[in-house]
């Protein structure tokens, strides 16, 4: 039985939760209208559609969320053959169909609600908020020429909407994490010296296929399997030439997609007994584990992403290692990399995302690595939920190497 895709009723329930969140979000941001403008979404989907619209449309379509006397009103303007589908969802206060073209009904509706600001899905910083194509922007600018000066980015709306996970979303991510840990627990004890990385990855794929779930990112590198001192950690897949050896480590980066929501977990293995663990590896593990602990103790609503990253980064450097070459954490949801606020340094490649504010009910990874002199990388990753006072780990942490003898 396939458990990868989110059941439609669950998807619609999440969309209703998101619509409920939107009134407060629009009020907080002082934006009175958000307009999603799309076409042929099976070919070019807008990433936010799955959360607030559910399903695909064919012709040019506008989904409008507007504040009218501080109450949220929702409207779908769609081609005539999409009308029934949108009505059946029971998401919209009004569904307006058209036959010849969208410009007439769209202009009429926008003139009726007379918004002061119109948020559109374009962003320089966040790929999940950049769903409006350039061609569709030009079409919209022609249709709503008299409103063009009101256009602004919907980046902050989408970041808050995606980031503030609903009750249903939190439960789904937690289940995905629990299943990920279960798969680890079943497969790791079966690993034997002499197996190569590709053979080990195949065990995970067979287990996922048997359970009807899919990988949280591209299959060739999910899970990542990194064995021995010479393997570089990154986005590459396993290498069948690299075999597991006694006294070496194995690093896994693994996540599943269960009912449309993902996990993203890293674990470390040592081939040998605890007594045989070299001090160098013990120190490295304690450093990574301690940095995650420090970040988890610091994170809370109101802090900025780069501030959380700095706590872990400073901890690692103080323990004698170089800085890790990536952000400490990203959000997890319908994708392993779910966009929005990033727990990262103020580097050019991250744009403004690391300056974002952490909020309650966001789900982040806490992940980092250090490189040892003789044994390669040690890396861990945990998934956390931000709470009112701090955070909670969605599944039990890894507190020591997993030993295989």
C-alpha cells in the first residue's frame, strides 16, 4: 500500500487549518490581499498550492485571500471545467468560473475588494515563495495594470504559513521521523564488514518499498551512506567501491516521505565495540552532540536564525575544529528542505533567510559535522519542534555511536 502521498481528505484538512492561520498572518504583516496566479500546475506547480489550494488547475487561475473588515474572505477564479472541483473542496467563500478568459472576472473581483496591497508569489531569497513565473507576472501586470503599484512580495506570508506547522502537519512529520528511526533500528544490526555502500543503501530502499513510503529527497542519495575515513560528506550517492571495514565509521543521512510529509535524520555507526572506540572519534562525537545540545537549549520563539547557528558554530570552534561549511538547520515539512527561516550564518548564498525570526511550531533540523584527522567526518542530525519555551526533539536523540561488532 502506497503511503507516500498525502490522503486527499488529510490534505484538505491541512488547507483548512492554513486558511484559518492566514487571517492572523495577513493582519500581522499589514497586507490585505494575497493573490496566487497559476496555470497548468501539473507542469509548473507553485510550491504553496499543495498547502492552500490542493490539487491542480489547467487554465489561468487566481486564488485570492483578502481581509475585508478584518475577516478573511477567499475566492477562486478558474476556468469553467475547474469550477466543480473547486466547489467540492469547500475551501472557498466564492468560486467564479470563466469561459473565454480570466481578465474580466479577475479585474471585476479586484475592483470590488479594492485592496491596498497585493502580495504575489515572487522572492529573491526563498524558493518556496517564488512560484509565480515571469510570464504569468507579465500577464497579471497587464490584467491588473491599475493595481500594479500595489504589488509586493508574498515571501513573508508564505514563510510564516509554511513555517508555522499546524496540528495535523506536526503529527505527520513526527510519524515520518518515528518510521525513519524504526527503519534504522531494523537495518543497522544487519550490516556486516565487507559490504559496500551501495549494498547497504539497497537494504534501505527495499525496506521503504515494502512499507510503501518513498525517500525524502532524490533516491540515489537517500540514504547517503558514507563509510570510512576517506569519504567526503555531501549530496553524492553511495560508492560500490567503498566497503565497510572494522574500526571505521559509517555515516547515514536518511529521511522518508510518509503521507506527504518528510523526515531528515543523520546517524553515526562504529564497526567495533565501545571499548575499541578511538578517543579522537569520541571527542568528535561529543563535540557534534554538544553543539546540537547548545543550539537546542538556546532556540526559542523570537530569536533569529543566524543567532541559533552561531551558538553551535562557536561551540565547535571552541572545541578545536574548523567551522562546518553549511547552515545548522533548515525547516522540514512537505519537503526535507521546506524553505522559510534558516538557522544559518550570514553568508551570501543564504540571502536574507538566516535573518528570519524563529516562531512556535516551526520544525527544524539541527545538523553539523566535524572532520577528524584519521577517521573522516562525524555528523549528526536531529529534527526539532519549536515550542513556546524552547524546543522538543521529535524522536529520541542519538547520544552515542551505534556499535556493530
